[in-house]
């Protein structure tokens, strides 16, 4: 039986590191819960495929790795969970203009340190893309692009237009590149539309109650 496959993810944040943190909020359905082992190997592989860090063919190989080499798969999953926890803590600090603690940055530096390598142009079905070639043979390079994206946001500091969706039941981060920098929702087709529908229903309910 082939390994189970998670559906492709639709990214809304505008930055890879934020998309990575957001998968934890999706699988836990709350922004207030801590990152735990709830992130599965299948969810991690789905992220890597959706971010086009790996091809679907490589994703199929990675799904099978959890059975053929569980120790290597669990080691990468642990690093991904540690990185997710560190990024969420860091981005919340950036969001609230608070101090970023060194212990939150260390998991990012761990990945950057392990995954020394170089970029190259690679031909894909979508044209030419910049691909990362790691110097090491391990699996940690799969998280390199996430760590680099996170480092760029952290380096921006208070200038980073980092936002949290205004829907209190959502908890997704996004990078606000709108012209007015007043974007409120992770996605207008999701939380934005829900807010509009709820507001419309409240107005009509209030109008009905106001009638004599």
C-alpha cells in the first residue's frame, strides 16, 4: 500500500517562513496552543511539495522514508518542530515589537549552519527556478529555504510588515505588501468573506429586532 498523502497546501502569507509556521496553526486549529508533535511526517512532506522545495516524485520517496528509515525521518521531523516553535515565538515578538531571545534564533542558525551550499538555476516544468544545492548529504537541507526566509524577516526587525489575521479563530501570519499596509485577513476568500457574511447577518438581525 502506498504511503498516505496529505492534500496540497494553499499558501497565503507571502513569505515561506510564515507559510511554514502557519501549518502548525492549521493542524492545531488554534494560535494559542504550543507547537507539539502534532505536526506529522505527512504534513511536513505536503509542505515541502507545496512550497516546491521537493518534486512530487521526491515527496513520494520521502513519504516512504518514514518506513524505510524511521530514524532519519524522525530526526528531521524533530528539527522541523523545533524550528516551527522558534519561528512562532520569534514572529510573535516581531509582531508586538518585543525582544527576540537568542534561544529562538538558535534553531534557525542550526539549520543555516548545517545547510551550507549554493544556489543554482534548475529547469522545471514551470521554467527556470533557483534551486538550493546543499553541501551536506543529510535531510536538514530541506528546511534551509525556510530558515533563510525567517532570517530575512528577523533582519528587517520592526520594519517588517508582519501581521496576524484579524479573525481570532484563525491565527495565521502574513506579510502585508498591500499598497496601504492595512490588510487585515490572511485571505479575503476565507476569513475576509466569513467576516463580511457574519457582519451582514448581524446587521439584518439588528434591523429585524428594531422593527415595531
